[in-house]
């Protein structure tokens, strides 16, 4: 059993959702029927902005409708995060959309206080997994990558693919690459990290370095600093065979993770 995963590493037009949706639509159209999962960056419609009142769109707004249509046209699940307003609060909300209308969301739990995200957004509570074409997938967002307890594979949060959508600055690119590898090794899982490229509206540079690692931390794809939409095929049987031969998870420490 396999899963074709497409990492979409692109620049983001600052504060212009319509233009970003148009660009991604044009880029991804040729992938119809040729991928199973498309991963877009964090805040892919606006860039990572703290101007929440002008950037946010209502829950169920135009980007949600666009994602539903895109998933249907590609016959693939599509995920990425959007600045979202709901009941007077703002969320950095990851959307997981499947063909024929399947929709879930995850609100970013760890808010990047060094940019003031914790002052403007409401944190999410819990991670979750979803099954897609035989793979169990756990989708998270950017700064979540620094907190291994939150994403630790365990009975109540078991997965085959752990993914992170990001706007991770070039100044901390080394940490980004190493932490993705660490999450793959410690959880014995495939790990994908999709980052944007280019300078944002605040002058912060992003160099991409999107990558997909196997369950040993070995790179299956490394996108460097150039625009790309790269597809990798994941082998579920290889993952299961490795876990059976090397069941380190059976010796993992038990812990309780309390939501805020």
C-alpha cells in the first residue's frame, strides 16, 4: 500500500488570498489523479501575519470552498493553514479537506510568542489523526515542531505520517531540518515538513527546505530553496515491517498530556 504525497513549496503573495488561490490552482491542476495528498504551507493565503482583523476570513469562507473544489478536481486530500475568525476569536487553522466534502480542522496549539502570535490568536487544544487511503495522518503547524511530547506517537495518537505546514524563517533553517528528522526517528513514522520560500511583508526571509523523511530519518525528498511541487510515494508495508523488527515504541515512557 502506498500514498503519493505532494510537497508544495512556493512564495506567498502578502495579504492577497485571491492571488494565492489562483497561483496554487494553476500550479496544481496538472496533478489531477496523480497524487493522494497535497500539503500547502502555513497561512498559505496571506503569509504569517499578525494583522488578524484584516487577514482573517470567516470559518467556512471562500478558502474553505476553494479547498473543497480543489480536492475534488485533484481527487486528493489537500491541507494547509488559514487565518480564521470564528465567534470573535482568531485561529491559525489547518484545514484538512478530502474529495466529496470531507473536512476537519486543527487549530495551532503552540503559538509563536516571539512574533506575538499568542497575543492575537486563540490556541487549539489537541492533536488528532485521520485515515486517508490506508494511512493514518497527523497534521500539525510550524512551531508545534519544537514540542515533541505533543506529537509523540502513542495509543491515543497513532499515525504513519506526521506532517507540519510552516512559515519557518531562514534564520532558523538548521533547527527546522534537524527537528523534522528527530520527529521521524523518535516516532518511527514518515514525517513531512512544508515551508514557504521568499520574503514576507515584514521583511523576513524564508528559504523553504521542505523535506520528507522516512521512519529512520533518511530524506526521501529535500526541496532546498527553489519553488517546487514535488511528489513522493510512501510505502506503508516498509514502515510496518520496520516497526515489527524494531518495536522501540513498546518501551516508551507513559505520560499524561493535559490540554490547557
